[in-house]
C-alpha cells in the first residue's frame, strides 16, 4: 500500500477511483530514521534499518511489537535525493507496547 498524508480538509474531497481513505490508529510508535545515504544505497539502508529494528532493537528493548496496529514507512522531502545532494533518508514507524 502506498499512501499520501491528508488533513481534515482533504477528507471531504472525493477520492479518485481505486483509492481509499485509511486512518492510521494512534498509539505508541517507535520511530527510526534511516541513515542519510547516496541514492544507490537507499533501498539497502531501509532494509538494513528494518533488520536492525527487528533483530537487535526490539528483542533488547522494553517493548514488543503491537500486532493490533500497522507499521509504516514515512517518506517526506528528505526522500528527494535531488534536493539533498544525491542523498536520501526516511522514517520507519513501528507500533509498540511496553512490556513490564
């Protein structure tokens, strides 16, 4: 799924055929920013960041993945390498709950 952020005013605008409005449920998210890398390393840096989250950070943290909500990747203007000297980065939002 690929999404575009909208605000309340956009919700009243009819959507194009084949699209739908999906609200991301609130709650606690761990947010990770990928390293700023050259365009040709960008996909690998996203994959590496996911691997570090799932294999290192999450198991060693006081949190666990909240499977009742969805994780998502957030791409904004930092994703546009042509604006940043050929380099890009983005954020990964992982829904978590605290384990105690």
